[in-house]
């Protein structure tokens, strides 16, 4: 029987999709950070729940790979860069292992279908979007990221993954918060500003800032704008996002522009795309082109195919594939995203793309035209059964499944394989260096 505070020795038998090691002591699973698959470690039990426990690493008894000093001094406290302690080439091996584990355990696939992970050209300062939680505690403000597995904010002064301009924004807003001091009305309204969201154009370095707040307006907003424009000369847009729900969802649906222009523009390859506060846009711009090229390769386009792009967002994949396809239809449930997609098609002078606004599970079942290829890039929770069934009824020759969650990808792929589609290849692509997250592109062919 496990005891909190006691030291136990065990082997690391697997990894979660968050990069956490899994060991066994008796019949209990042990979850522990900072380890690699195949290692023998000693860990101190910190938490016990029915069937599993959490441990803190005490010692590496038998090592499985090299370890390097973490670049960031917040490494042991912040919940972000969980793989920063190993060289980048080994991070890619870990990510392939995470995808293989899900593919084999959940989908019952041959591990050899999972290829080597494609590494990122940029492994520092690559993120074009940051979400900094702000928290007022013990008479002072903390702005940074959440501590691992908690809602406590770690106050930090720099992050090596975020674009340097995002770090400049965080500093400017932090000064503004500190100057407001103990303004009671500001503090009482659920910390007033509870998230600072930044979006940076990789191609122009224009910056959009979204302050998520429970207030209808911010006090001394002129002072805030002055500090932001001083620290970030290329500030293009400043929004207030209204969110009083107090849930884990960072942003609400209502945005109010208080400075600058409504949108910023970024590019992928030869195409330009507008970005709004709620737009989905891949966070690693240089690696996004690698991802989209792999999607186009797996789609097997020769210029005449009809392509259906599900969960198309602002139309980035649809437009990127348009020059190689006959016709592309994008389906998206967020109205603002569809409006941006239509703008993107116009500014890129793309004529063979059409966008439909509606819940994917409702729209896809009504599409009866002949479709050669389906591209699907669902949320982390994967596809609803209605969407998978509708894809099968459409009967495309190929399905290209893009995912940021290996577990839900494996579950959906298993379902499709039972409906007549065989998995040809799973390609991991590292969009998120130093973290355990990994993107996959899976090709399924009609059997």
C-alpha cells in the first residue's frame, strides 16, 4: 500500500500525451514528471487517488537519454516546457513515442505506421500567440503562467517560447497593473484583467493585444495605451474581451476594440491571412507551412479533386490547398471565423474555394456532391460520431486527419478503420518544441 512521503523505485513503462511518465507500484499507476520511457527512477509519493498516485522525482537510477540544464529558471515551477531538460533531437523521439503509444494502445495499429517526428526550424521564441493569466494575491499582481497542475500563477519576467514582442506586452501591462495599486473596484471584479492575450504577425511583427476582463471598461485606459505603444511600437490593435463566467475558458465571445485596427495580417507561404481576436491560427508560423505541405502531399492533389475541409477555421488550409485542387469547400461553425475566411479568399484572389457556416455535424451530412478528399482538423476532443459517419457516407478516396491530440486522433482513426478506411501513415510534426504537445497528420485510404 502506498504512503504519501515515502520513496518508491519503479520503471517508466509509458508516457502520457502531456509527457508525464507512467510507472507501476503494485496495482497502482504512478505519474511522475521529468523522466523518459524505459528509465528506472526513485520517486516520493505526493498524492494518492483510487488506482493511481503522483510522485516527485528523487533520483534517476538507470538513465535512458541525455539531460541538459534547462534554459529557463522557471522550469521546475511553470507547467509549460516539460521536455526542456533533454536535447531537441531526443524530444522528437519522445513525441514519436507518445504518438506510437496512442496508435498502438487505442487504435490497435502497427507502430511502424508512425514515422519519425519532423522537427521545427525555430525552437525558441516561436509562438505567435500567448495567454498570460493575471492574478492578484497577497496585495500584489502576478502575471505569467500557471504552476503545473494548479491554478496558481507563477510570476515571471520572460518566456523563451513566446515571441519577444509578447514578452514586451506582458511587461507593459504588468506596469499598468502595478500602478493601479490597490484600487478596490478593480481588484474586486475577479481580478479585473484575468488574462493578457497577445497575437504577433510573424511576417510583419504587428501586434494585437486582447485584455480579458470582467469589467465593461478599464480605468485609466489612456495610460495603458501609452505604456503599450512605448514598449511595443508596432502595436496594431488593442481589444477588451468580456468574460465574467469564471470558467476555464479564457476568452468570451464579445470583443471591443479600444485602440488601432480590427485585424492583423500574417502569411503562410505565398498566402496572406487576416487574424481577429478569436481566429484560430497555428502558433508556430514557420512549422505551419511544413504541416500544410504534408497535408497537401497526403491529399494527393493533382489539380482536379473536390476537397472538403472540415473545421476549416479562417480557411488557412482550404486556401493553401486551393492552388493544387479543383474545388475546396470549407465548413466551420464559428461565424466570425467564416467571415475572416471569406476575406482571406478575396485578398488572395482565390476563386475555387467556398465556405459554409454551420456546425460541422449538421452541415457535413447534407453534402451529397462527389468529394475526392476530406481534410479534417477537429478540436482537441476529436470528431463527433455524426461527423465520422457522415465522412464515411461521403465516401472519399482519402481522408487526411490533422490533430493536436494523439489520443482522440487514435480513437477516431480506429472508428474510421472499422468503417472501411485503412491507415497508410501517421506523421508526427513538432509544432511545439520543449513541450510534450505534438501535431499529427494521418492518411487514411478507402479499402
